C-alpha cells in the first residue's frame, strides 16, 4: 500500500476535473481527496495499492475532460498513513502563490444534456439553460478562481 500526493496544473478548474478525478479514484479503489488550489491547480492525495495508483495516474493523463489542459503532473510518493476512509471532493483552497489562474472557456452543450432536453420525462425537458459539469458556461459565469 502507498500514498501519493499529486499536483496537477493547467486548465483544470471549472471543467469538471474534480468529478473526473473522483470517479477515477473510486473506480480504482483509492481513498483520499481532490481539491482546487487558488493557483489554478488541483491537489490530489490518494492511498491504495501502488499498481492502482499508477493506473489511476495513467488515466488522469490520458482520459482527462475534453476541455481541460494539463500542463504538469507532479507525483510524490510517501509512506502510507491510512488517514482516509473514502475518496472525497474537498473544499477549494485559496492560494497566495499566484494572483491569477487560467479561466476555462465556455463550452457548447454536450450530448447528455441534449438528451435530457429532448426527454419528455426529464425535469430538464425543453429547459434552455441545461448544462452539467462537462458543458456550459465557464468564462461567462466564473468571477474568481478557485471555481
């Protein structure tokens, strides 16, 4: 068993990156957290089998959300402390390391949201402002980072 502290920089806020990380961590049976940093980075701490962590990191690099843009992934392995019972999306942190971040672009509606808008049984049926964590306004709606 291992613990890894992962810092990811680039366009990783306001693009569904934390939910993406959460789903991957749960898929690989990892425990820990993900949170936004005020410098437009994301911090991830994962505990689990070393092989599971490596597969998780491979998928982070290869399958990240379409609108995200990873500039750098830094990984530091540490002795396991077994502090976490599950994986969570933690509260965003404001950082003084950088005065500005990379604001994400607005994104056109995704196929899942279109399906919701066209489904008569959906609460979003014909609702013109349907959006999810993968699509919709970003730059237009964000006032500050962390998002």
